[in-house]
C-alpha cells in the first residue's frame, strides 16, 4: 500500500494506491467535501475544531467525484451536488462532468445543482442524472428549469436528463454503479458501490441485505458524524462496527461534524480506518464485483 502526500494549492491531497499489482486503468476517488450539513467551521462556533489551523479540519458539504478512463477519455461521475460545488470544482480542478448520482434530496446534497452550468458549455447532450424516484422528483421540483429541455438563453441554465434508478446497477461509460439501500433515520436513501469501492453517507443503518452487496472492498466510505448519538447519522463507534463486519481493506469516515478533530481522532482509530478530508484522492484498482 502506498501513501503519497501531495500539496495542491491550499488543499492537502493524499494519493492512496490500493493495488497489489499495477493497474493501468485505476479509479480515482476525489473527496470534494467531508463535512456535515452546516460545514466546518460552523457559523458562530468557537470550538477548537472550528478555530483549527489544520486544513483537514476545514470541511465542506459531503460529496465525491469518481474518475476513470473509458478508452482514451477520462470520465467524471459526481455523487451529490452540494452547496459548495463551485468551490469544490475550483479547488480540486475538475473541468468536465459526465453524470450525476444522488444519494437523497436533502439540501446539503442537492442545492449546488445550478453550478453544473459550466459543465454544459460545449456539450451537445444533457448531463444524465440518476436517483431513486422520490429523490429525482424532489430535485426536479426544486430545479424545474434544468430538466425542462428548454434553454431560455445560451448558458442560462443547466441542461439535465433525469433517470430513475430501480435498484439495478447502472453502467456509466464502462463502469457499473450499484445502488446500495441504506437508512437515514426513518428515510430510505442510497449509497453506491463501484468496482471495489463503496460510498455510503448520511446513514444510521446499513441493512443486512445491503451488507451483502459490500463484500471484498478495497475502500469503504461511511457516515461517522461524531461520538454522541444522533437520530439521523452514525456515530464513530457505530461506523467502526460496520467496518468490523464488512472488513474492507481501508475505511474512511465522512459527513464529519466539528466534534471530531482530524489528527486526534485518527490517532484513536484502527490503522486501516481514517477520517476523510477535503481534497483527498484515492486510487484503487478497477476490479470487478
């Protein structure tokens, strides 16, 4: 396993190569945001994490970008469009977008959708958007102009095409994304498995039938808000119990509040488990599942 810290602009970017043999076409996962719904620092909060000078304690709303080759072309698939999307794209430097997957329709996961407009420039077809039926209905209700097919004036709105996920995997540009049902308090939402990685955020429970979809993972992202119980999110201890059962090679916690200082929390975790942080990049073998 190779850890290669690299500095990029103001963001610490870590490349983690999780391959035992050379892989000419790995999947790159970029953590765009690792924070909770209000971000970190929190407005008006003077706690040590909110006042921290460690850039890993600066957390935008939670999202990841999945990048991989299709032939000679790099494809970028975005999971959730947070209110911080514009800044996340500028900070991490991604300039094209091929598809969007949604986990659910809470504001911290959808309200940056209008910022995909520049990704439509020079693109002939709408950007496909995939979500569960209830999620897609809510997104289209909030952003009806983006899905109407009408362009009021050049560059005036995103051009998107909605697609309902029925529980089956969807193949996007040669890579399969499998919806993974999870519980967000009383709500049914989705995580995603792609290759030997899975991204699960905003969950209180990973049901037994979903855990069956999460074997043999190189990387698993899990919600771990804080140590104290919360009705809509997992604690660090609950997330560690899921890691213990699923046994991924590496696990990264996301949707992190200001109750978890990065360095101190990492020191308390098992060696193969770490807090994610904004700008972190992972390279994993494409694999199969």
